[in-house]
């Protein structure tokens, strides 16, 4: 019909403007080292949407990347995406720290750091230790105070720093000693050395000596330098010098053989710088003066009589023996004075002094006497007459006071 209605009620359409594109404010440098962070803050909005899906007004960024944000206003309109903020995270240099330990006291203590090629190295440690070397030597003679934790800080060209630690152990040296009865000894002597703790080893560093186990032998005069080495966790050593002195030259005189003589003189030698002393070993004998080299000895007995002559030169001593053998006097038990040149005389053994001979018959009557007997009795009496064949008795008197008695058969 072509008819037109009346106009409808009016509808109001509102078109809201988009929010202003947000800006991002940084709370610090956007280039930093791993482990660091930066705070990014958006300009005002009702709600927020960051490129990392965060919805807070600000975000704390720890990883590298480009960060943007959009804001929504109260009308629900969303802004355009903000300009990106580039965050750069530089890698750390990965520090390493080691040492050459455990080390023993007084040995060299070394530190080794890494990596190579960084800008700076900074070591700190016990006993106020500091160093800017990559691989420093703490000491050529480590002490207990140097033990502990050492820290290395390394910084690369980007200014990033990493740290590492190493723990140093310094072991104490064992306490080593050599004990000896004296700092001197005599040539050809043996000396037992004692080292502590037990279980170490002795060696000769220098001088006229040899050592077997812990027994030192002095082979000549001079200075022997001995070292004792002991190892536990660590090794330590002790040295000792021992002076070897010359022995005195000993001459106690010759051995002697005596026939029915019970005293004699011993003839040793002694220099003016020496002292000597006689002593008795075996047999019997009385020494007149034990401190002089040439001295008498009496009261000897039959057989071997042994004496010792000891000499000291102030540092060493030595000794020698003298043997004095006293033989009994040989006396015949029968004579046959028949002029055949065999066993015609009463001959006693050799005696250096005067001898008196007295002959008695079996009734005790004296038949013959000679106060200076010379082995010339041929069975005659004092008048020169031949005695009959029979057994007679003799007395031999010696000028040393000894008397010898016995029987003699006269048989022509």
C-alpha cells in the first residue's frame, strides 16, 4: 500500500577511543649477567597482557628476549602493542678452583683456577691470602695456618663474575728424632742408633761409615753424617753428625814363657798423651802398679796367666792381652851314671836363677849338697865316692824361695 510508519525510537551508538599505546619503563639495566634480573613496568591501564603472558603492571625479567605489553582500559578497549624492550642476559664464566693437596707442611702449595681467558681473577683464602693470578703459588713452605677454604672469583669481558672454592689440607710432618749415646765414636766401633718414631730408615749421607739396619760401623776417622727418614702421611727426616776418632795404638809387650819362675816384668808402651791400666784376666798374679806400662808381676801360677793392658787417649780406648806361661821344672826320676854319656847326670829343667841341691839317703843322712848346683851331680857323695844303686831323696831350693822335693833312683 505504500504506507510509511512513524519513526522508531532513537538508538545512541558510542565509539570509545583505543587506549594510548603503553610505554615500558625499566627498573635497571636491560643487559645483565645470568642470575640477575630487571623490572619492566607498563604505563597505566585497567588490565595488562605482557608478551610472556604475565598480567601484572610490572614483571621481573631474568631471561633474555624482547618484551612488549598491551593494556585494556575501563571500556574494555585494548591498546596497540607497545614497543619491545630487549633484555640481554650474559653467561657467567663458570669458575673452577683446585689445589695440589693434600700437601705436607713445608712443601709447595699451589692453586689452579679456571677458565682461562677471562678478564680478572681474584683469590682469597686463609692467613689473609690474596692473589690476582690465575694459578698462584700460596707458599713454597706450607704451614698449618694455610689450610682451609680458598675462593676464586673470575670476571669475563661482559663483567660477569662466578666463584668457586677449593679446600686445602696441610698435613703436619711427623716429629722425627735420632737418639745416640754420644756424638762421637771410635774407629772400627759399632754404634746402635735409635730413630723415633720406629719404622724409619737410616742412611749415610757422608763420611767414613756404613750402616746395616740401625747399626753404624765407623770405618775410618772423620765426620759421619747420618740421616733418619720416616714416612707416615708425610715424610720427615733428622740428621746427626758423629765424629769418629782414632784409636790408640796398643802394645802390651810380648808374651812370656817362664820355667819355674813366678814373677816377671810386663813391658807395655804408652805415649805421653795416653793413660793406661793393667788388669788381671785369668790365672793368678799380683801387679805391682797397674797404672804404669812397665811393671812387675808376682805370685804367678803354673800354666797360663792372662793380663789386660787398656789404653785411653782421651776419646777412644783399646786393649791388648799378655800371656805369661809358667812351666813346672822338669826333674828326672832316675839317673844311670855309668859313663856312657846317656843320663849320667841329675839334670833339672832350665832355671834362670841360683839352685841349691841336697841329696839324702833313705835314712835321712845327707850324701851330697851344692849351693850353686849346675846340673852336674852324677851319683857321688860329698867326698866324690860313688853311691851304691839305690833310691835317694832330693831337695831343690831356688833363689825365688820355692822348694821342690822328690826321689831319684841311682842305677849304674
